[in-house]
C-alpha cells in the first residue's frame, strides 16, 4: 500500500498504553492525529509529547483523537505517560510493522553510524479514514499548534 494524501490511511491494530488494542477502523467518525516518534523519555520526544499534551483539550474540542506511536514497549509507554502526565494513548509498534506502512521506519545516521529507526513524522486522518496531511522529518517547535490548526480546519 502506498501512502498518498487523499487516499485511505493504512489500517492497523496496536497494543495501547491503557491495556487495550487500538484499531484505526474503530476510530472512524473522528479525526485522528498519529505522531510517530523515536523513543520514550528522550529530550526531543519528550518536548514533542508534552507539546501535544498542552493542546490536547483543543484536539478533543476539534473531534480529534491523538495517538503517539513508537517502537517502545507498553511498560515504557506507561512510565512515560505517568512521568509527563500525557492524556492520550501511546501505541507500541515493537516490530515496526505500522511504522513501515507509514514509511517512517528508515535508515538514519548519527555521528557517522547508520541504523534503522523512526523518522519523526505526523499524520492527520479525517473522520472517513482518509489521509489529509502528513508532516515528515518534523521539527518540534510550533508543530503541535500547526497540527491542531489543520485538525480544526477539517470541521469547517
């Protein structure tokens, strides 16, 4: 499946931090923001997660579900949520299958070393399950507000 704005977003089911399984199909009727991030409790990922937390109630007002996805375990996600008081679910994609569907599992370089990892990316899916916007290689500053503005525009 190729990822294309205006087309159906790739379906998935993943274990969530609340002990349940989240399915994209079950969220139909609401907009969905999925932000993929590399690792719980790291500096930039924490800023990103907290920025989403700080505007979370506005996402709720815009009929929008916020989901964070990384390759971390549910235990790690629960610790991250507790420590940073995150009000939304974090999903565990430990085998990177959903990351691959969304094209965010890529070769990265750090200090000359190459490795596979998650490229920070965000996707906005409308209430019908269509991919509306995508942000690749996200720079965190101002990003949560930009995504919120895009989600609000879907309700006009």
